[in-house]
C-alpha cells in the first residue's frame, strides 16, 4: 500500500510540472509576437506608407501637401461688407427709338433716283431719293396757274389806280382790283403749301420747266440702317423707303429678375460690358423701368442710356449690365458678413464652413447660421465673424473627406 501511495504522489507532481511548463511556453510566445512599445506609431509614420489624412480629433481633417495642391485649397479672411451687392444681368443694345426716323414719300408715284446707300451717314435735310409723281405734276401746274392769276390781278390793280388818278374810273373799281389781287395771292400761297406738303421743291421757287419730281429728304442726322428703295419701284404715301437712326446714343435693354428690380432706380449708374469688348466697359444710366413682368422669363425690362460717340457700339450686340444694388442694413446699423456660397457646405444636416485649426494643413468644420442670399454670396448671422479665416475654395473636397473619414486624397 505504501508503495502505491508513493507512485500516485509522484504522478501528481509530474502533472503539475507539465502544466506549469506549458503555461511558461505560451507566455514566451505571446511576448515574442508583440512589438515593442511605440513600434506601432513608428510603423504608421514610415516613409512611403503615410496616408494623406489623419483624424486625431473628432471632425478634424488633415491633408498632405500633395492633397492640398490637388484640391486647390484657398483660405481668406472674412470681411464686413458695405451695404451694396452686385447684380449682373444679360442685355442687348438697341437703337434709341426717340432718334429713329422712318422716311417715305408723301405722294404716289415711282422712284426716279436713289441717292444714298445703306449705311450712309446723312445730315438733316439731305436728299435721299426722288419720286416722279402725277400728283406732284398736278400740284405744280396748279401753282403755275395761281401765280399767273396773281400777276394778272396785280397788273389790273396798277391800271385801275392810274385811271382813278386821272379821274377816269371810280374808286370802287380800285377797291375791287385790290380785293382780286389779295385773292390771287392767297391762291398762290395755298398752291405752294400744297406742293410743299407733297415734298416738291422747285429751284428758286420757279416750277416753270422743272421736272415734276418729289425729293425725299432726311428729317434727322444719322445713319441709314434700312433701305427698301429701288429705282422705278412703285411707292405710295404709306411706303417706308429709308430708316435713319442717330446711333450716338443707344438703348440697352436689360432683363432684370423680378426679385431684384425693386432695388434699381432711375438715374442709377450702370457698368456695361459689350460682347467683343470685354476690356472696354462703358457707363450708362437707367432711364426707364418697365411696369410689367414678363410671364415667360419672370424678368423686368430695364432701359439704360449708353453713349456711343465713336460709333464702336452696334445695335443688336449682346452685353451684360452690372448694377450696384443696396442691401437693407441690419438692426443697429452693423455691416453684414457675407461669404461665398461655395464656402458653405452641408455636413451632418447642418451648414458649416471649414476653418484652419492652427496646425499646418488641418481644418475643422464650423457650424454657421445663414441669413439672406445676395447673388453668389450668402449672409452669415452667427458661427464666424469678420476677420475669421475660412476656406473659400476647395470646401467641397474637405466635406467629402470629412464624410468619408478615411483617405483624404481620392487620387
């Protein structure tokens, strides 16, 4: 029995020793596989294996120099702006309708001669064309008859006065001769007016032997911008043969959105950039604002007077008009803080701008409260103030990387 107890005791001791040995071997393996303290940090910053973005703090995005360059990140300070905004609207140059003349004959007939060509510069009263007209011939003949009757009445009055002085005739005959002359003179004036109303003008006022044609003249100085006249073409009093326009002042019709037109005033100065002349803006003034809104475009026509002294501007040319519009001041008279629309991003259902953290190439989203919109800018009521530096270009890239929370350089 004693022998058996010893054997059991020895076996029990051997089992305990085996378990202890196994535990020591496992601990050795575990310690040998774990890297030394700080080795993981060294591996993360190994050259060639460094990522472009780190998130050391919640919401903070750090970009590598290469990612910064590719995203074209630009940071600028916020300025407190004055109480104006800029509106740029499409427009078109047109002739000044107050300085356009549509010229045609005053009688029916046929064109005898076309004197000026399209595009010609003409002065007021300059002949444009001549018309051969039966009406003019009849009016000229009537004037000749009236003048002949006037001469006869004048001679008769002279003879009656001589006879009265010789006491051969009575004074009544003199009075009757004077009345006849007055009637003849009135008939001449009427015939002359009738002929002049038809555009006929005889050399030295003598219609005898004159070609019975009517001369069409320009009522204003300007440029011939349209011409339909052609030799021997039939015309009438309703025909328009020439359109003359004084192009020194032009009209610019601007299509202004209905939401902005209330801020525009008559007499306001406007900067105009004409297509083909982007480096030579001209200045005009608002002289008319249409009282109705176009139902198709929801715009209001605003007319601007534009000088064209050198004739460089051409009607029909497209242009853009730049208006400085007032913004209603805030309560207390404080200036408004406006930032570019591209600087504001939606992140986690909130409006944010990205601001530098102070560390190089690190940015964090800053929640902001927005106010009214003014063109390509938006008002910030709270969250940032004038003088704060924000990302004004590349904010969308930062938003995308903040949402992704991993690689900041997608390339």
